[in-house]
C-alpha cells in the first residue's frame, strides 16, 4: 500500500527501492538470478523512471496504473495485486477484472520500456508480433510481422497492447533480419504446439494450419 501510494505521488525511486528491499529480505527472494540488494542500492533506471512518469501522466485510473508500475518493480503477480487492491483500497471490481486492467497497463509500460531500450541502441524500427493461435483477433493478426518506425508508434493502432487481453509483443526489426533460419512458436487447428519459420506471419499461418471451417 505504501509503495503504490508513493507511485501515485510520483515518488518512483522511493517505491522501487521499497519493493527491492522487501524482496531482498525475503527468505526466498522472487525471480531467478534477481539481485534485489544490488538493484536497491542502484535505484530506479532512467528508462523505468521516464516510462513510469509517462504512464501516470496519461492514465485515466491512477490506482490501476500505479499498481501496474508496482508489478513491474516488485515482480508481484497481477492477481495478487488485484486481491490487495480490493482488500486494502476497497476497489469496486472483481479480481478478474482488476487483474486484467493491471495487466493491460503493465503491457503499455513494458512495451514503452522496450522501445526506449531500442532507441538507446540506435534501433529505429520494431516488428509487430502476434500470437499464432486461434485466440488472436484479426486486428492483431493482420499486423503480425509488419515493421513500423519507433518514432511513429501509436499504442492501440500499430503497437501493442491493441486492446485489453492483447498478447502481442514487439521485437527489434533487426532481430529477425539476422535470424532468417530461426523458428517461432505456433499452434495448429488441434491446439498442438508447433514450430514455424520466424518469417511466417499470422495470415500465412492461418491459411496453412487452420481448418478452412474456422475462417
């Protein structure tokens, strides 16, 4: 509760250090190879600070956005935070709805943080990646594999998350250009996991692997 209140007051570094300190003091700290003590001493990174501030400036729901930021800082699950919001902050939502809203805001933060890292590495373009299964909506599917300039990104238009529940992500455009022989994960019409060429997009996957009756 204290950390989320600090985030809503835009005291991001203090909230980040609070989360790191709590995790470092746990008998079994969360995460694999997470050096919480070192991160506590270092403090929040510039990218996380700038993107946290941007999310809070643009939000229509400060409590949900602050909770998403806290999830990034602490590695706590969306669902555990949702329970806490309902219990401590008396949030008038069901757990599933609160968890989904936190996840959506967290996705915005994660994508913007990735884009900042790309820009710092002098990468100018990103590639949109949808999930190759039947749960992916046509809006996301039709963007799969397309390349966009980072300077022209618009969340919900040409950059995920496109909507609540969106499972799409991005990679640097260079990443697949150097991996023409690599594969990506997909599912066939039976739901079985398969590997397909990394250059295959959602429309090609759907044409090749899904039953015609599902179109």
